[in-house]
């Protein structure tokens, strides 16, 4: 945790280091039952409090105290989910463009990605859209100059420092480098309609190949 600051009249935000497990820390804070809401962001956690009951300075001290008692729990890591991926020209329309940006042959792009485990940092922007870390740090990949009005459900997008899963069809400006061969969203599911949750880990198997 790097810094803590007030946000508006009734919230506090804590910025996080990239290697910190935000979701585990958020669960620790929820378990205290001291906060109206605990929300995980891309690189931070925000807690909400009642300023009538708890003045801002007291809220800040309380949050500092609770975070000082946080203990890392290995079991806090989410499930590992393997997703088979189609790399056809139709399902990976921007793969060649991305390969050119990072100066790699197209087939090597997915060789690198398939060897990695991605972590879902948060869900947002559209229902079920997953923001994931795990992209090589030295890859610089820009958004499309003309965003698409409709990106097919299951599409896999990539930008500098992050990878994204489109659970549902919708607009988007991320370069698309593949598409899941299994549904990411099931509207008839009796429990969660999404295949994954925040903090789960994702591994990709391009064109159905198993990992080495």
C-alpha cells in the first residue's frame, strides 16, 4: 500500500502496489464490518463510511489500523480457469497489427501469452468485461484509432499492460487477438452467469492446445 487519501465527503481510497492482492485486502476490510461499502478498483481500494458517525480523521486512523493487521493469505487467490481460444482471422482481426506494434511474428505473440497466467483485477466498463494483468511489461499496444461499434462476445482484447475479456457483445476499442471457444456468460445459470470472478486466474489455450 503506497498512499491513502480522502475521496469526497464519505470515502477513503488506498492505492496499491502491483503485487498486492487487492481482493484479499478488501475481504479483510469487509470482515471488520466497519465500512458501508468496500470497492476494489484497478489499482486501489475505496471504502465508504458515515461522516456523521465517524469523522474523516477518525476514519483514516481506523483504516490505517485495520490495514496494519492484514495478513497475507495464500488461499485468497482465485480459481484457475483455462479458456480455449480461436485464432482464426475472423476471431483475431487485429493480431497481425498487434504483432507489428511489438515487433514479433504473429505466431510468437500467442506463444508468449499462452505461457502466462493472467489475473482478473476487476470487472467493469460493460457487464462482465474482465480487466487482467499478465501482459509482458515491454509490450506497447495502442487502442484502435476507430473503435468498433460491436465486438463479439468472447473476444480477447489487449493493450499496453493489460488484457481484456468481452463476456458480452458490445462496443470496444481494444485490439482483438482471439476469441474464447467457450461461453463466458450464461444467462440461464442458476448461480453466477459469468465463467469467472474478480481475482480468478486465467490461462489461455490457443486453438484448443494444452499448455506445455
